[in-house]
C-alpha cells in the first residue's frame, strides 16, 4: 500500500500541459530570447562571463576555444558542447554580428555557410568592445545567482555599457515566440539613447533622426522607410534588403553585373548556385557565366552577360528570383521584466536606460562605500602617526596582534577597522613624508564621497554620468554606416525578353484542341508535309510567331485562354501537338473557335464576337491581357444555350457581314457596335426567326472587295459579289441569299469572305472532304442556289466548311497600322 501511494493518478492532458508549460517557460526565459537590457541570450552571457573570469580578454593572448567551452559547460551552462561552441563562433562572425564580441583565430566558418573548424583547433578571446559589456561587473552592479550546482555565482544580466540589443540584434525561435532584431550602427544607437535621456517623450520620428534604420554587417541596400518606421513603432515591420550590384561595361560591347555586397544572413554559395541554375535552365536569357571571385580582399560575384543582353532586365530578374534581394521581417521580441514582449524602439531604449540607471546607481553605491571605508582607515592612520610614539609603545607592550588591537581601541578610541590597519602597517610607512600623502588621499576621498553622494542624490547627475560614458564609447568604437537606406521599395518589372529566348517559331492549332509550337527548322525539314493530326480533326491556324508573343484561344462557350507562346510545348512538325486540356483546364463539350496571335495589347484594337443566337459584342483588345495563364477566363457573357461562332480582331472601322442558317445576310458598319467590358453580353446583331441561328459573322474591308462564299448542307457552294448587297444597319433581318425551296431547302453551313488565293474545304457526316477553289466558281446573284460540288447521296451531308489555313507570316503592330 505504501508503495502505491508514491504514484499520482493524473490525467495525461494535465501532466503534458504542466510539463510543456514548464519547458516553454524555460526555453523562453533561459535559452532562445535575448534580455532587453544587455541583448544577450543566457548562453552568450555565460560565454562572455566565463571568458572574463578566466582573464581571456582582448589585451591577452588567444586561448583554445575548447578550454573556454569546457569552462562554460562545467561552471555555468550544462548543455552540449556543440551548442555552446556554435554560439561562441556566431559571436565572432563578422558577417553575422555588427560588432563581434569574440575574436577568433582559425576557421570560424564563412559567408558560404561552411562550418567552423573543431574547437580543438581554434583559439578565441574577448573583443575590446566585450569588456564594455562586462565593465564594473565586480562592483556589484548586477544581480548574481547561484549556478546550476550551487558552487559558483553567475550574473543574471551584464552591466552592458553600450546598447548591445540594437547594435548586434538577435534572432531566435522558442515555444510560441520568435525574435528577429536587426543589427544597428553603434554611433546612431548611442545618439538615440542620449536623445531619449534628454527628451523622455521622444517618439519614433525623433529617434529616427539619429537611427536611420538597421545597419547590417554585410552592407547592402534597405528599401522601405515606412517598413522601418512601422517596425520601430510596433515591433513588427517588413523591409526589402538587396545586395549591392553594379553593371559594368566590358570590351566588345559586353556588360557584366558585379555584386560586392549581399543581403544579411544570405548564404552566398547558395545564391551563386541558384544564379547558375537560372542560366543552365534558361529561365533567364543573357547570362553567359556566373563566377564567385571572392578572395581575401572582399566579396565579389561576377555575372558575365551575353552580347546585347538586357543587363537591367537580368539584374531585376536576379533581384526577384534569387536571394540577391530578400524581405526582412522585424519581430522585436525580448525578455522585458522576466516576460517575453514585442518591443517598440522607444521601449527598447527605455529598458536600456533604466538598466543603466540601476547599474550606475549600484556602481556609485559600491564606490561610495569603498571610499568611505578607506577614508575611515586613512583618518585612523593620520591620527596614529600624530601620536606615533605612544602607538608604538602600546603595540610593543602587547602580547599579540589581537591584544595590540584591543589596547589601541581602548586607549585611543580607534575603531576595529582602524586598529587592524595600524597593526598591519609596515614600519617603513611610518616616515614623516607619509602624513602628507595620507592627508592628500583623505582630501581626495572626501571629494569622491561627495561626488558619489551627488550622483546618488540627484538623477540628473546620474544621467550625466551615463551620457558621458556613452559619448566616450561612441568616440572609441565609432564605425561608418555600411547599409544604404532608400525610402521606397522599387517595383521590379521583368521584361519577357529577359526570361524568354526570342525565337521565331511555328504555332499550329487544330479544331479539336491540339496545339504545339514547332521550330522553323523542323518545319523546313519536313517541307511542311506530314503534319501530325488525328482523323476527323483539321488545322485551324498556322502562324509564324515569336516566343515573346501571346496567343488568345477562344472557345464556343465564350471562354478564352491566354497562352504565352514560350509556354507552349516544343514539339516536332511530324508529332501530334499537346491537347489543350493538358495545358489549361477546359470543359468536355468545349471546342476551339479561333486562335489569335497578339504581340502588343494596343489601344486601337478590338475583339468582335458573334454568337449563334444573333448577338455581337465588341471589346477593347487590351482588356484581354491576363496575368493568370492556368485557367480559362470569361471572354463574353453568353445567355442560355448560346455559343460563340466567330471571333475577329479589328481596328474599329471595319465592315461586318453576318449570315444565318436560313441564308439571310446582313451587312453593316462596325461603328454601329459600341465597345463594352470584357464580361459583358453584347447587343443584337441580326433579327432571327424561330429555328434560325447565326452560322457566321465576318469582318472585312469593303475597299478590298472580297467575294462572299456560302456553303450549304446539300453540298452546294455559291460565290457572290459584295455589290449584290447594300449596307444597312444593325439588328435588321437582312436579305435572302438563296432561292427558298419547298422540298429539302438549302440551309447554310458557313459563310466566308474570300480573296483570289483562298481555298475552302467542305466536310460531310461521312468524314469525306472536298477542296474548293472559290475563284473557279462564277459569281452568282442572290437568287440562285449555287453549284453542287458534293454528291450527298454518296458522300454524305455537309456538316462543316472552313477556309484552308494559310501559313501566316510574322506580324508587327506597325504593319497592322499600315494595312488598316
């Protein structure tokens, strides 16, 4: 029974919660977060204190790191030697801390992320500025507590005669808290502390007259003064940090980008590797070679550019896609009053000033007590020398030291301390000259006592001492600012030419949705023959186009796909293209109506849509410039079962010809259709009867006098001249283009406006095709039914007609302007 009572029956949640709570409290207070007063984490404080105790200071020889690590572990920090050594190494790394607190001989790592040499090889000592963190620690300036095994005492905080938290910053992750405090310039921080002492109500704007922003040991450029201000006001903020890069001209018209500073805490080797990967993967065009030329003279990364490369564009791309530019997020959390708190800049400075007040007060109190004790003894010595013969006689007649002390106290009213000093005094000190020296010392001591009492009795005097000390520190450790600060964050624009190799290619699009780009070499090798296509499919468009251009693909369901040409799969002429659904998601019943190449989304270009139910919509082309390429976007708002039948690019002043399946044709000017938004539905294009729908909407230039070519389901084709029609206005019924038959009437399959060199292909429901040369047909009036070119009994009913796609040559906006 007694055995069982040793165990407690507790719920697991309670035990876990309690233990994790204790663990969290420990790592928050005793491991991961810095103290707001001295800016040190416990392990760092213990390393510095241990080195100080061992007299391993900057004015003495270096000592093996392993010895220091052993002392730290044995006396103060019972944790792994690796963690202690890593913390010690970080305090010595000039690219991590703004003012290193430890000096190290040997390999202490590198900016490339190389590990330091083992601690048995390296040697270390405190740096000069560390002595300022520890100065006067012997004067009871800070509180001491017993170490882990109660054999020694250790400080809970260092006197920190300079504001280390801001100067060296801190980074750490604990349970529920993380901290990210950047390093600053010591001179600026000291000026800000003095300003806060002189004007306790100083706000962030006042302080930013002195502290311009972080000052990273790796230099670089900070962008975003608003982010700095926000961070100083709230403890959290975001800035952009970029390396310093310069574009230099080389012989032969080439240029190179030279980087001599990189952002804080960026691994240079990884950055260089990433840059080279961009070159190898051809993510960015124009880089010939990436070299790391860093040596003992300083950091230097060189990016050689190809001839005529867009150097600014390449540099912007590197800023955007590598660690040459990073976002730095302030998260100024520190232990303040034994509690983790998110601190603003004024709060950090106040915390430091309060700490200094306490340190200087305790120091003055210690010095005052010491001076008073000495003054008391000096007073006794002066009195003893004035009655020297009696004192000597008394001591000689005494039996021992204790008896001598008692007699002196009883006979001459000396105190215990004075009597002790007299009996331990050496004989040679009893010469006549020493009385003057003692009187001089007594006067000096009185002055010191008055000075310390003045400091302790008047806060203004106390603050004067703090300020004087800070000014001497600034004078001694002054360092120029390394990081440049720019007010605004530059928006990085990367031109397509930088990321894509400019190359003319051939793009083919089929009706069933197979699309590919083919090199001109592959096309030439096949002589344009043996094009890979599935049975029953046909080519819609064949375009010679540049990889920096875009293609807009429109579907029957009123959607469009925005596809940059360089993102199309590069496939040989003789191989089947990639199915559109593998590039961008489309619906099952969706098929391609047209593909339109676009080089520039200019202001004076429009898209014209014609729908099955007789609607027409006109929108500015520039509205269709999309940032997202992964999904289909809305091109036109369709009502009910409506579908798009045709899409065209116009200059805004074209003619429109629209035809229905019942052979009604209507001609009017494009000006009658007003431009609307991208997602709008459009307006009525033609008046339709029941069971009637639009088969085609064409756009043309009347001056070119194209022929109108209609094809019917009965295999008839008919060519008409434009003069057979009159220009009317939008939404009319139009005029009949075929003679209406009572039995098996002709119904239009499609209408095309053709020139002399165009060819038409008809396809039947039996998958038979027929090539028609329109100019072989004589021009008819509106009242005939044209010529039969297909025997429907043998070959089937005509279901589809299309113009044979031309090999479209490269286009340019200026060419379009001229042709319009």
